[in-house]
C-alpha cells in the first residue's frame, strides 16, 4: 500500500511539473505576440509599390515589367525624377570625395534614396554611373584644363539618362555640381577667396590712391561779378569776325 501511494505521488508531481512548463510556455507565446519587437524600423516608399532597384529603372525607362501597367509607370515618372537626381548627385559626390582622398574605385548600381514618404532602392546602369563617378574624381584634381571636358562628359551622360526615361531636365548638372569649394581643417566648407586685386593691389594703383586729393579752400576764394556786354561792343566784335573771313575767289 505504501509503495503504491509513493508511485502515485511521484506520477502526480511529474504531471504537475509538465503542466507548469506548458503554462509558462503559453504565457511566453502570448507575451511575445503583444510585445513590440526590438528591431530597427524600416520605412519604404509605398508610392512605387513593389518597384525597386532594377525593376524600377526598367519600368521608368519603358521596359515592360510583369504586373505593372504601362500607364501607371508613365504617371510615376515625375515622382521618380527626384530619386534619379539624388542618385546622380550622390555618385558624383562620392567620386569627388574618393578623388580627394586618392581612393577612387568603382561605384555600385544600387543605392538607397531617401524620399518624403520613406526610402526606395534605386538602380542605374554601371556604364552611366562610371562616367558620373569619374567626372567627380577628375573634378577633384582641380585642373582647369580638364574643366570643359568634365562638364561635357557630365552633361552628356545625364542627358542620356533623362532621355532614356523620357523626363525633361530643368537644369544641367554641371551648373550645380561643378562648384569648387574649399574645406578647412574641421571639414567645413569655406567661401571662395577674395580676388587678388583686393588682397594684393598693383603698385600703380597703390601710388595713385596714396596721393592726396587737393581740395579748394573756400575761405580764400573771392566773389566776382560778370560785367554786361554792351550792344555796341557786341556789334563791333561781330563785324570784326566777318571782316576776318577770307573772300572766295
């Protein structure tokens, strides 16, 4: 009788232990379902839907994409232009930064672009990106002889990209990107230096400006009056001038 009671008690304790484990596991599952996950939030631009990366570029450049209406893709092009502009500007500035640091390389096709609605993954062909990146690298060399070539290369490749997607370019990229700025030791951009004429004026200009300008002394000036000319004197003067004229032959 005692052995049976002990066996029954052991089985009872084991059953209670298993039941406790089951209840604890259920509580954990319920808690995880209501608790917010401790993960960084990611935002996506819902305007383009499932279009991202190369599929977004294909749809904007007129290539048929399965499940995407051509009219819808055409209506999204004005919204895609700011994404495209950011992508081009970032690649150029990356080439400019790498050119100054002497670490020029090869840009990547994909880039995450921030939009007012979140972010979207942008993709551009590597041959276009390589030209934009190289323009930034060459511009970092600060060689005036290469400026015209860099301007033509940057404007041509960006014009090709805009023509590919069928969007009008409001302003050439060279007008906004090819701006020479200087940096101080802390990395802050400084305004362009003043002209050499203002800093080191020529010697002739210095001597000319150094000479004092003589002003008349108003205290030493005496007033005078104009005497009227008599009519007889005026007639005699006119007659004298007429007599002095040569007589034609």
